[in-house]
C-alpha cells in the first residue's frame, strides 16, 4: 500500500484528479463525509488530506510514502525528501513587492515582511543586502502600507491583491509549482511502486 499525503483545497483536488486519471482512483474520496483516510485496496493506494504546509512533514517523517507540496514549502522548510517530479500545476512565483513609488537606495537596512523567512534571507544574502526580516503569518500586503516594512516577499499568482493595495512586483525570486515528493526510506522499500506512480503522473503533465 502506498500512502499519499494530498494538500487540502483546490490544488489537492487537481492533484487527486491527476492520480485518478493515472489509474489510482479511490471513489470514497469524493463522498461527502468527515473521513480523513481513503483507500483502494485493489489499487494498493491510500490517500489522506492534510494542510498544504504539513505535507512535507508527513512525507519526511514517513507517515506518507509520497505527497504533493509546493516548491515554496520545499525551499522554506527544506525537508529531507526526494523531489521526484514537477507536476506543472499550482503555478505562481515568489516575488519581492513594494509600493509603486518605492526606491531602494541600498544604504540603510531593508525591512522585509514575509511568511517565508528562509527564502527571503537566502535571496538577499545572495545579493549581499543587509535586511531586517519581519515574520508575519497573514495579510503581508498590509506591512508596507502601514510602514511596518519597506518590501514584502510573498507568493504572487495573478498580482490582483497587490494592485488593489497599490503594490507591484519589483523582483521575481523563483517560479513555484506543485512537486511530487517521496520519503527517502519509503522510496528504498517501494521503489518500483513509487516510480510507477511518478511515471504515470508524468504522462498526465500538461506542457
């Protein structure tokens, strides 16, 4: 039995649709109920829904053999897992955004508000820029509006929220998409089965 951690929400539904199309369907997952675990014994597969940011923890710790996590989570938390496949869905980017009239003179310490402290730190270290990271958990766009920060580092999909708040993207840090990941020990014991899943999912990927 292969244990699969799926991210809750729209992305997870897209991911499950790919698994289903690849031949790993599990009809009970579509029923309206409060169950957390769904399995298809015939296909030897078991699914469970978890918070998107927790998928990599379930996989790294071996509660799941494989799972699907955003590249942002992998870059931020750096879990010790194998990254097997870019599913080419959930596409967006990690970017630096700021008020439209913002100018960085490069002299004073830059105040950066973000949920992604490690990504921001790595990016600015690479530029040799001195920064003060302000870690926030929500409404990141508010920080520069209220003068809490100079810029934000956040995920940008359409940019609509930024525009509505008179912010714009200044620099793109890295493209983001959903990735199929595997537990390192589980992969050793179930190499054939996991590679078969990855191969079939690979055939589903839209260019």
